[in-house]
């Protein structure tokens, strides 16, 4: 026992720096990290505070919202603003429109981007580099520059005031990012796995479906999450392409209905915004866990 104790003391004496106490190094490391931690907390507060203010405003009575003295807690919470938002004209219709457009755009972009990423990442063909360059160019193009061309195309093809046109626009805007992301995930999967499956008797489509496709689950979930958030929150195209048919509006455009000639009902607007945020938050929480588990499973399989 004394031999083991002496050995441990000798090891500690070799690792410790002369003249520096044992607890000084962790303390100095904590002091060096203190500015970074403070900067991270400040950034977090700056980012979360607008969302927090939106949520607590939704629970405040109208008198507290219009008060000159702001309160950071709802002292007398109320659900009246949520009732106003839910019972507003077209709430269910606009909710269904947003879900239809968003899910349709995400599913189409995943299917097309998966085929395009496989063609770019696994095949060699003339014009492949030019295709990749065009995809990157389309991804870098600002959305605002596409408003007028998309409006002209929708007008000339008699597609104005139709959800199908809005779905195609969201599909087009999310497709370049989806292709680039899935191409990166596909490049990280060794092609030898597919070749080994083909040696065992699988055809090339079977090898992709049974070996590569399960390993692409993190990429598919990540891109679907991005596409869902982008299409769900989009306002400019929905406000430009849906003009006369008010029943084809989406939730972002519907939020502007709480502003009229008499002013803005801030309580109902904040309540509607909070309800509008819930699906995105739930999808993010669900897919975040699955993306993490998918990455772990892919690493084990690889």
C-alpha cells in the first residue's frame, strides 16, 4: 500500500509544474474562458430576448401592452389574445395552406436533390462541373431579385393566386442548398461500401438503397429541416404571388391581417406569431434528436 502511495505522489510531482499549485491551472483556464463565456451569454440573450418579448406580450392584457412602463413579466396573464387569433377569419384555412405548400416543396426538393447529388457525387459525365457551378450560382442569388421574374412567369402561365405556383417557387429556392448539402454527405460515404455490396450480388440501385441511403439519413433530415423552416417562414413570394384569392394565403401573410386602419392589435399579433412559431419549434426539436442519432448510427455502420 505504501508503495502505491509513493508511486502516485511521484507521478503527481512529475506532472505538476514547479512553483505552481495544483488548482492554479484550472483556475487560470477558467479565467481565460470567462470573456468567451460572457460573450456567448450576451449573444444568447440578444437572440432570445425578442422571442421572449413576443411570447410574454401574447399573455399580457391590452392595458399592460399599451402602458408607458414596460413589464418584463405578465403580471395578469390572459388567453384572450390567443382566442382572438384562433377565431380570426381563415385561421384553419391558412394553416392548412402553409402545411400543404411547405411539405410539398420539401418532399419534392428531397427527391430531386437526392438524384442530382448521386449523379454529381457518384458519376462522371460531361458538364458535371458546369452543373455544380450553376447550382452554387443559383444558391447565391438573392431571393428579392427573383420576385419580379417569378411574378411575370406566374402571370404569363396563368398561375397567379395558386398554391401550386407557390409550392414550385419554394421547391426552386430550397433545391440548390439541398443538392449541395446532400452532395457533401454523399462524398463522406466511402464508395467502397457500394462496391462491396455489388460484389455480394446487389445491383447498383440496390446497393444505393440498402447501403448508402440509410447512411444519408442525417443529411436528409438536416436539409428537410432547413427547407421546412425556409418555406414555412417565407413572406415575400406569398405576398406577391397570391393577390386576389384570399383563401390561398399562407400564415405569414395572414399575420398582416391584424393591422388595419384603426391600428394594430399587438396582443393578437403576438399570440398569432407564437402559434405560428410552434410547428417550426416542434419540427426542429424532433428532427434535431433524429439527426444526432442518425449521425451516430452512420458512424457505426461506416
